[in-house]
C-alpha cells in the first residue's frame, strides 16, 4: 500500500535495520549478497546447465563443415522467426541497463531511440534488402566490393567495424553484464567482468556458437516475459501511470550536500520536460531535430548496413517474408519504452537516494561510479522487486544473453580480422595459422575492452546509452552515406566513396578524440572541452558529418570517371530489375589462391588418424566435406537465390500492414510528444 512505498522513499530502504520494509533481500552498502536463497541459485545453475546441454546437442547435430550446408539452408526462414530474431539481435542487456538508466536520469525521450526504428525497418525491408538479394551478396563488404570494385573500401570497413565493435558493442555489453553481477552478488566491477568472461569462454568452447542460434530466441522470449512481469510489479509498487508521472517529478534525492562542490539544483531535479519526446532544439539533452534526423542516419547505418541485421533478412524464403518479418520487428520495437524506460523511471521513484544520487562520494559508495548511478536502475529493480526464483531466472537470462552476444561479437570480430586483415598481411598463411591468429586476436580484443571499461563508466555523465549513440554518431554516418549513395545514385564511383569515407573518418575522429581526452564531464563537474569542439550535440554532429560525407562523395565522383552500366546491373536501384549479364569489376584477388588444398586440414584418410586428432577435427567442424555442384545446377540455384518477385496478394497484405505500422508509429510519437 501507500505506507510501504512511503517507507521506500525514506532513508529506510538503505538502512539495514528496517530492511523488512523493502521486498526481498537488498544489497547493503556493507557488501552482503542479494541472491542468497536456494530458489534463485538453483534456477541459475539449472538454466546454465540447460544452455550447455543445448550447445553440446547442437554441436553434435549441426553440419558446420560446408559453406553450402550453411547458406543453402539460407533461404528457408519464414517471417515470424525473422522478426523475432531481428528484435533479439538488437535488444541485449545493454538496452536494459542503458534505456532504463537514461529513463531514470532524463525521462521518456530515450524511448524515441527505439521508436525511430519503426520507420527504418520498413526502409530496410522495402528498399535495401531487395537490392542485396538481387546483387546475390552474403556480406555487406562484399556488396561494396561488387558495387565499387577495388579492395580499399572493404579494408576500411573491416577495420572500422572492428573499432566500433570494441568501443560500442563489446565494452557496453561487458559493462552492463558486470553491473548485473555487481548488483546481484555485490562484487567489484572488474572481478565481475573477469568472472563473466571466463564463463563466456567456457560457453564458447563447448559449442556456444551453435547454441546461440537455438538459445537466442528463447532468451529473448524469457527476457521480454520477465520484463513484462517486472513492469507489472513496478507499476503496482508505484500505483499506475498517472501516479508515476506525479511521483517522478518529485523523485529528488535528499542527500545533496557535498563538502567540496557546490551542487546546483538542476543536477538532481528531474527535467521539467521528462514526459516529452520532443524537446527544445537548442538547450535540451535530446533536441527534437536530432532525434528525428540525426538518429535516422545512425539507424540507417545500424539497421540497413549492419551485417548481423541484414543477414537475418537474407535468410527469408521470399521478399514477402522479409517484409512481414520487418513489420513484426517494428511492432516489437514499441515495447522497450514500456518494458525498460518506464521501469527505469519507477526505479528512481522507489530508490530515489540510490538511483538519483548526485554527491560524487555517495555515488561511488552506491555503484562504484562518481558521475551518477542511473545505470543500476534496472538491475536494482530486478534484485529488489522480483520474487525469489523469478529473480534468478531474470539474472540468468540477462547473463546468458550477454554471453551469447559477446560470443557472436568475438566470433565475427576474429573472422573479420583473420579473413580481411591477416590474409592481406600474410597471403600464404595456412589454415592452422589463421585459426591461431583468430584465437590470439580474441584475447587482444578482450584485453582492450577491459581496459576501456573505466571510460565507459564515466562517459556522457554515466549514461550508457548516450555513450553508445555518441560513438556511433562520430563513426557511423559516413558508412550510411556511402551505402545510400551507392544504392540510389548510379553515378557514385570508387574514388568518391573511398575519399568520402576517409574525410568522414577524419571529421569524426577530430570530434571523438578531444571529447575522450577532455572527458565528457557531468552536471556536477562539467568537462572543460572547448565549446567549438564539444558544444555541438552529438546528434547534430551526425547530421553535419552525414551531409559533409555525401557532398564530398558526390563531388569527387562527378569529377572522376563514372562506372559503366555493364558493371552495375542489379546493384543499384535504377538497374535492380535488369536481366543482363553483369561483369564484375576487377578480378577477385581477395580470395586466397588454391583455397581447396587449404580447407582439407588432414589429407590422410580419417581411419588412419589417432583418435584425439579425429576428436579435434570433429570439434572444430573440419572433417565434413562439401559436395560440388554442376554448372547448370549452380545457375538455377543462383536464379532462385536472387529472386525478389512476390505473389500480388501477399505483396498487398504486407504493404497494407506497413501503412498500419506507420500510422501506429505516428500515433505513439504524437501521444508522447
């Protein structure tokens, strides 16, 4: 009742003598543990055992040795797994920490980050994917290679994706996982990261990657159901949406005295525009033009040119399934506002002094970070509001989803490195050497990411989500512009694209490096980075960077020789339906010579091998041989794989649904504007 929530508001929640007032055990400042009952622990242990079992089963089952078996299963997915896995590969524990934290710190505008995607997934399904399918490509760098020729752009993209992996995906994931472990077990954040990584390593080695495909969807389902339940508990504790609006505006911490600093009131008072999506274009934390235009540029980079997302779409049976999957993903993207942002705001109401802390020394005591504790909003609620057992399940799923995303990121990053960079340094490398290079590179990645964590902790006033978006807006827009121009402007050529990318990178770094050198500061102690560099909001910077890159790409392309049409059939929008033979630009010197001999790791007949060797080959998926296709079979297959025709009935059905989705999107934006 109200009495209970009043108690929670007071100091009582942090005071160990009146712990009975708060639901469930609470991590005390003296370091006792929250997850300490049999129900939670057994749920966590059982969950991980099941995941490992599924991993081993998947490893025994799957045919991992043939590229054919891998890609031809390709075009068989129907629409609902596509939509679900688009959502699953997009939402990770970083969202739970970041969105809820931003909600606690600044209100609902962060939800706009998610709702922006409603429009972009439609652009993905209707404009981008048809081109990728017609081009017959599997990866995004491969598309650029066919469209522009040359290897420079491809190497540039590979290196830049590695940087983005390290600075956004890996560090943010590790950090949010460590926060969950810290809240649940009361450990130091670095100890938590080491524990997390060692479990992840175990998970990867025992067939984690094969398991990821099976467990990812399951984990997302459990996460969404769990967060629905938590949302119910949260709204129940606070007394409904209207009560939340009223109480959030008054969720002001009472501990505002600092012996050294003079803390101004606007540092700990909730923003007056907390319940508006559209905010002042000049003074706000998320200005509305930035939220509409700047964010769309980042979203085009993320949704339309990112390997992980596009690959999900390329695995569909036909175009209608792609579009239906995108629509489903759009509807699912309505959820984060209600599942993460609102609970984050409620967390600030229930645990005002912890989540809304402002005095650096106290914040350090609550959550190891001086700039503020909004990041722990969601984990705190999981640990304190969820009933025993369910809480264990939520924590297990969060950690498992984190591990699966780390596993797949490590895997794709090391593949990028070995295939796109190492083979360029050492063209004659053997298969074994490539495997080793990949493994060692993963270790280097992990080391860099751990070293980067303190920067993630303090960046953007300790708001994890703003940190991810700001790095993206310094490095992402040039890629978005090159893809957009490559698809829609036939005149764009290789020189224009390459030098445009280089110019964009230089601009982005000239903003990113000073910002991290000076530190982003916080409301209490602002950074002293010069206004001309750091004064422009990062979403506005994304717009400027995008326009500058577009202009330079077009300018340089118009000054240099155009690419002839015979190289562009089915690669850009105007020629998407052409049926003529396409000449590929430049012979492909990328693939190593004599690939065939490299793949067969051991030429001896399998029965002559010692059994450990056979075991090793099976473990790594080496032993299985691929079957060769005849020329005619290949042509028929190619035709089937690059077909984008649709049955008129279903085409109309998905088009009508897309229009409905856009109307829903406009309604939600307008309602919360």
